[in-house]
C-alpha cells in the first residue's frame, strides 16, 4: 500500500469541487473512505462539570481523519489513565466530510507509458478531512477544577498531532 503524504499537503482550505450524487452516472466521486474517528463522545456523558477546556486552531485549516483520530486517542488515553472512564467528558466537535483527491503522476523510468498527465485529472479520493475555521473548537474536555491541569496537558499532547498551531482555552460551564 502507498504511504500517506504529509498532512501539510492538505492543510489549505478551499471550496471543494466534488460531485456526490445519488445517481451513480452523475457522481464524480464514486466512493468515500470510512471515517477513522471511532468515537466522538467519551467519558461520563450525563454529568455536568465545572470547567470546559477547548482546543482551537489559530487559522483556518483542514484536518485529515487520521490526524483527528491520533489526537483523540492521545488526549483520551491521557485523561483515562489518571481519572478512569468517569472523571471527565471528552467530545470531538468536528466531523470530516470533505473528500480529498489526488491525481498521482508517476516519475522515473517508464513513467511516460503509465502516466496520463492532465487528462482526466479530477483525481481519486484518498481520504476525508474536516474543514475547520479559525477559532472553531476541535476538541472539548469537561472536567472539575482539580483536574483542570490534566485536561490542559491532554490537549497540549493532542495538538502536537496537528499540522497547525493551536491554542487551549478554559471556560467556566454555565
């Protein structure tokens, strides 16, 4: 299987030109890969917590689904290791809808017989991404006051997985 390209290759947010139609003949995008983010809500769902800690990007960016999943796993593992499954509430606030396409051009010996150049250069779908606006929350962790530093640390570890700079914001729950 081919390697993934760097996440920086897909960070630019642009209006998608993808036609997904219920009629198969008119649809340019034949199939979209399954989202790798397995859970969007973790921890104790029914309880109200004192504080909300948010992870927000500093600029508009596209985050691939595998990036979101690795950040989610890192943050959730950090929280669960100390608090167990009942001491926090963790939510992924974005969903990857945008289909990423690539028209691979072969390079090297014999490439002239394989490559089609710009003919039919719409590209094949290679993954999906969430288009996130500036200061839109990506992750949210609800905790009590004594666990505030742990939640900040978990989001600090998660933001290292993203191809952009992010800020962590603490809010009091109403």
